[in-house]
C-alpha cells in the first residue's frame, strides 16, 4: 500500500463563505493570495487536500482579511467523519 493512501486529507468547510465575501472568483483570489487557482477550486469544492495546503491557503487569506477564529479550528480531517 502506498504512503499516499495512508495520508490524512483535510478540508475547510467554511472556505467558500470566507472567499466569496472578498473575491469574485478563484482566479481573482489566486492572484491576490498568490496561490494556484486549481487548489482554490478544490478548497471551494470541499475536495480533500493535504493539511499543509489548507493551512497555506488559510494563512494567506488570514494575512489579508480577518478570519475571526483560529485557523486550526477551520481545518477538518476527513477521516474523523
């Protein structure tokens, strides 16, 4: 079995609500946050990604906009449910 299958995958259920309040779409958010638009589309679609990817995106967003809660509280392990 590959290590990739054993890896935990994470989502941020609030991502779409956070981003749509500040950016018109993934392309605009990608330019502003300096992130890959494909990653932002996966986050918006609640497709599980690596934890470091979620934290990087949330960190970039939090550096420009008030999130209101600790970033770690927005990250959900898909294995937990």
